[in-house]
């Protein structure tokens, strides 16, 4: 169908194909594209950062990912987790 989804190493689909484009998981989140905008889903397929970016990269080990709202101009976003 030309749509992207996610499967585990054994080929079992855990997020059905539904995205125009997608990038691999990093930091338990993956960048996915719908209607020309990028957002992020978690491993359950829940949208956790809304579709708002022109482009999105991968989260590094420090929880930082570079995103763009204007083609060619990038800035970092950082994962923040609630304190327990």
C-alpha cells in the first residue's frame, strides 16, 4: 500500500502500516509522517508529539532530537520525563 508501519525482528507487526513515512525507533519513540508533517509515536503506536515538523531526526542517548519547522533550519527538542 506504500504506507509505513513497524514490525519486530521476527516480522510480527506491532504498529500497522498507516504513515506516509517513518524512521526507526530511538529513545522509545519513532518519527512518523502524516499529511506532510512529522510527529512522534511511542512503541504502543500512540502519538506523543503532534504532527508539526517539516522534518525530524532521531533521539540520541541524551534524549535530544533535531527537528525542523522550516525546511533546512533545525533545532533540538529534548525528552523530559516526570519525576517520581
